[in-house]
């Protein structure tokens, strides 16, 4: 029995990778120095894992930006438009794909399966070939630094193909990967790698017969042509083609026994497990933070040994630990019962070690650890705020009428048009404006208690006032207050709502250098104070234009937090929705006429398995309506989603019954326009006309061209003009200039209507 890890958080305990990346991009760190320091970080992570008892060490999972980009880059999948940069050196080119360059659009960012991690979408314009082998380099670095023969971790060809765009025929695309992958693996074998972990999370999706056959072909080929020992690793759910995968000539199969537990175990029981393979048993949760029930996990492993002999069993996390913060140790401010019930990446590895000790040396040797884990879980359940009877009563007393607006959409549309009196192609933004270094430092000082709440508030009010003037001067039609009081759209609300706790240092990589600090939802949620009323109504008092109130929706609050597992998500969503409902009623009373409830996580929360989708779509839409349906017909409800694929969310959008929807479109607008045309979408829609994540300024002509294409399929009175997301991360001058160009583009188009 051995302890294997699938991947370790790359960003670093104190976000070291973030600081290094930013220093390098800003030219404060030379390339050589940069490389030296990131490799040092990588090495520290290896040492930590070894010290925690990892026996099969992942190498190559560490990435300078993204592991999907790493594979695309290794295979030379570099779009034509980056050609001018090809002579600039591989690092510059690599980052250009991720972030764009002067006049060159970056590759699209997309959510990695149903997580909040974003990967870069590979674009197939060229035939794949082995251009470089970062996995080999990592393997060699580990060997040299630690004398350890690591297990290279790389993204599998099937998943790579599934996540890519730009090829004509998927079968041919997959076929074209065979020989470069074989060459890559061959190099690893030659360098002495005993095992290679090939990640194929796409094998948990619903697959068609031809896809399964293609997977069989790929792995037969790779094993035959390289003689490599492959651990075929699946995660994020149960394997959808269990018997076929078990027949593959690979040396091991990794199964997620946390999120895919039920079906994976049923398959194991039904089909058994092949004698010639290693089972990678994903026992501890790589996606959520609650301490493992060690006793139950022990029972599970014992049960597994009735299918596979202990020497063919690897104890593993359910997926890469990328999705967890590094360690609970640094958390000082959490209630002790809560802190004690948590397990981040390092603690997960410790749990694996306890399991192994118990199984190999006897449970008595770790009796105290096992008891402690049980006590911690019980103490969590008994925590104050875990169950609040008034909240439970309010949810169970909900009636039909609380979920429906008083007037259907068509009539509302009329009333709203009269009341708001906006010009066609109304311009607006998604909510946040740049947070200046001064603002960040004032917030940090406020948190340290160095300045008073009064002073902090006063500064926020000044920012709001300044930006109301800027927006009026730019000529936007619907203004926002700017979200300056929010460090983050989920954390801010979590801090004010009962039932959530915030960590001090629980950072998780979102993409590249960007991190999020998911709150921990451990108890029943309720609104003990107003959330946004003061700032929003202050902004409205400064202007005669409508100020749009901005809130974060229930699905996003859940999806971007670490959520309790003792209550159904649907129930949690209703609790959050009721808190928002009260907030919205108050905003409306204060004269706010437009309210946007952001649901950027709506799409990523969609279950990977189709059979689970209808239920999710039902409760999530109901939660949205519970939050918003209490308003007057003339109050306009907006929602904003990120990276929406309309096709997938359209039924849900109807179910949510919003008046206007804004979606990101700047990095892939053509498909959206086409979908819009096809579906005859009736609501208002704002298609992001520029990409807020690219560091380069958008061109006015480009925005205009995009909008006029949309106008061919969509009427101007329902088309909104906005950036594709909040502007929080942009520099102020950039945001202002981009918005000026956007308003100018809208005006030019209006003149032509
Ligand atoms: N209102 C939020 C903002 O503007 C929306 C962010 C998001 O969609 N991720 O920042
Ligand atoms: Zn967004």
C-alpha cells in the first residue's frame, strides 16, 4: 500500500508564485532569476510532500500558469497570430498565449470542469508535434535536487482534445496526438520514470460509443509503443466507461471515491477490478475542506482490499490538491471548533498517512488520531450557528407565490421601458471599478485596526462619488457604485452573512497569478444587517441616472465557497436567496430601480453528468427567483454570468425569469451571436464587448464591428453594451479609456439605427 499524490497547490502557502509572476511581468525580475526562484518553490513543494509521507511524488504538475497550456505548448499548439513573438523566447511566448500581447488576443479562459479553476483553451491551427517536454525537465529537476524518481503528471490526449477548439474532426485530432504523446512518454521512460500519471478527467463525462472506442485506441497505442507504466487517473466523478477502461493495457487506474463514490463502487462490485492493475483509490477530498471521517475511510479501504490486493493499492486524494489552500496551520482567527474540523492540502496528506499506518501497522498505533478526527467532526455539528431554527422554519414555510414575479416578462418590459426611458443600446458596466493601491492599503490598515470604520467608510464614499462623476462624464447610461467596499464578490457578502467564516490565508489559484479565498459556509445563512444598501443608495443620491444595485447570487455564493456537507445545496441556496430577497426589498425601498444579481458560477455549477442536470437547473433557477421575485414589476432585474454558453444555460435563464442578462463574449463572440440568432432569446442581453482580463486596450472599431454583427440577429432596444466582466483588476486609466471607446462605439451605432 503506498501513498500517492495527484498534484499539489502551485501557488504557494503565501502565494509566492503570484508574487514571482507579477514581478517578472512588471520587469522587476529577470528571466533567469525568475526561473531560479520558481524552481525553488517547486522544490519546496516536493520537500513538503515527502515530509508529509507522500511516497509517489507528482512532478510536472507545477505550472508557471496553467497545466492545460503546458501540454498545448509542449505539443506546439501555438496559434498563428502569435508568430511575431516566436523569436522572443519561449517564456515570453508562453505568457503571451495566456495573457495576450500588444494587438494579439490571448487564448480563451474556461472553467476546468465544474471547478472554479480556469484553464486556457488550446487552439488547433497547427499539427501537434513534440516541441518541448516540461515533464521531463521537472522529472530531472526532482531527481537532481532530491534524488527522487518522481511520477510525471500530464494531461491525457482525450481530455486535451475535448478541451480544445479549432480542429475539424475530433477523431483525426486525437489520432494526430498519438505520435507526439508517444514521443513525450518515451523520453520520460528513457530518463527513468517508472510511472506516469495521465489525467483523463474527461472520462467521467457522458461519453458516446465512438469516443470510448477512440479512448481504447489511444491507450492501446500508447502502451504498445512506449512500454510506459501508466496510471490512468480519473476524477471529478465516476468513470463512465468502467468495463472498457479496465480492459485497457494501462498499469493502473485512479478512481475518485469521494465525488464519484456511489457509481464507482457499484461498478467495482459489478465488474470487479483487474488483477494486473494498481487501483489508485481517491479517498480524501481534494475539492472540499472538511476533515475526513477516518473510520469510514478505513472501512472503505478494507472493503477495497476484497477486490484488489493491498500491494496493488495506492492511497490518494480524490483529485489534485490544486483546489485546496495549503495548510490550516496558519489560520488564527477561526472559531476553534471550525478550525479543528478543517483539512487543507497538507492535512489531506496527513490523513492519508494515518490511513496507511492504521492499515499496515494496526489501528492501535493511530488510535488517538482516529478518535480526534471523530471528535472534531462531532464538535462541528454541535457548533453555535450550525442549525438556526428560525432560518429552517422560514425556508420550510415558503409558498409558490414567493417564487414568481407579480407580472410576466412582456408586461414588465413595457413598464420598465417607460420608467427607465433608456436610449437603444444602453451602456453600462458589470459592477466593479479598479481598486487603487491606496484603496487596498486603506482596507488593509482598516483590517489591522489602524484606521477607524468611520475613516474607511469615508474613503469608500469618496471613491463612489469620484466614479459617479467619471461615469457621467464618460456618458454611460446605467451607472454602478463601483464595489469599492468589496475585496471580493463572495467574500464581502460572506463576511456580513451569518453562517459563513473567512480564512486568513486560504488562497486557491483561480488562473495564472489570480487567486481566490473561498469563504467557509458551515452554518445556516441569514442576514443580520444590510449588505449593500448604504453604498448603493449613496451612489444613487449623487446622480439622476439609474444606479444599478449589484449582489452575488446563491449559486455563486455556494460554488465559490467551501460548503457544509450535512445539508442539501438546494436548502442552502434558499437560505441565501432569502437573505438576498430582504436586501433587494430594502434597495428597492431606497429608490434603486435596477438590481443585478450576479451568477457567474451558474454554468460551472452545472453537474458534469447529464442525468444530474435537470434537478440542478430546477433548484438553482428557483433560488434565483426566490431572491428576486419580490420586486415591483417596474424594477428591472439583471443577471450576469461568466463564460456562458447560451445553449447550455438557456432553459435555466428562462426559468430564472430575469429582465436582462449579461454574458462574457469578448473571447469567443462569434458562437454566441450565432446561438442568439438561432434561439430567438426574448430578454434583454448584454454581450461583453471587450475582454476585461486582457492587459491590452480594446479597439473601438473592433467593438463596433462585433455589435453590428449582433444587431443583424438581435433588436437594438434589447441589446445592452457593456464590458464582459467587472473592471476591478484593470488600471484606472485603462478602464476609463476602454469605457470611453465603448460608449463611442455604441453612439456611432445608435446614429446609424
Ligand atoms: N459584479 C462583479 C464585478 O463586476 C461581477 C464579477 C464576476 O462576474 N466575476 O466584479
Ligand atoms: Zn463576470
